C-alpha cells in the first residue's frame, strides 16, 4: 500500500517509513507551511497516486493569526481536490495540543485548537471523510501537550511520534 503524509513540520519530522516498513511511505511534510501553501503542493502529492493520504495542517495558520474559518475553507478545498483525483482514501488528523508553559505564544490558545478540531470533525462528517482525533492522546487535563511527548512545547519527540503511530494503528488505518 502507498501511504502519503501531508502537512507541516510535525508531519515532516515523523519517521513514517520506519514506523510502517511494510508499506511504500512518502513524507510530504514541510516545516513552517500553512494550509494555503500545503494546498498549493497538493497536485504533486496526488500525482504520486497514494492509496491513503494522511493530512494534518493548521497550527502554523493559527500561529500567524489566520482565522479558523479560512483554515477550514482550505481543508474543504483540499478534500474536493482529493475527491476529483483517483481513488484515494483521505484521513484528516486533528491539530495537536501545544504546551504553553514550554512554547509561549500570544497568537492562539488551547481553545482555538479545540475549536478548529470541532470544526474539522464536523467537516469530515459532512464530507464523509475519516477523521482521527489525536488530541485526547496528547492532551493533559488542562488541554496542553503532555511534557513527555515534546521537547519544546510544539514539536513532538520520539515518544510523541510513537503515540501518533499507535493512534493510527489502533484506528485500523494502517
């Protein structure tokens, strides 16, 4: 099976080919990219004709103050483009929490992340797209990224990526 991961630095740093050695795995994560930039790269990804496309985007948008409605609009455009392509199963993954004690920002808070995830879940239900809510597996009771899964509050360490991998496997997606 040909599996593609599409997203930003969180996707880029994943050792997906090590995690799923029995599959052809392609990592199209680009650090710093926002949803509109990921959308622009989508045709190249679709040309590879993956069987399954895992997508995570939005945290960089929030960091740049981009409105949640625009992020959801970009997801909707991405879904429509994937639908027009060949027979590709698309899996939208929730935005992960941030540990604001380790990663300080005024651009967004945990509530904005939870809001975008609610909207993503609704969009995926409406469009009949698989949605994987990773957020609960990474979040503390105070809605922050667990310290044991990060090295600076935003990006994941090896333990965090193992949790992500296990979430995808437990949902029987890989």
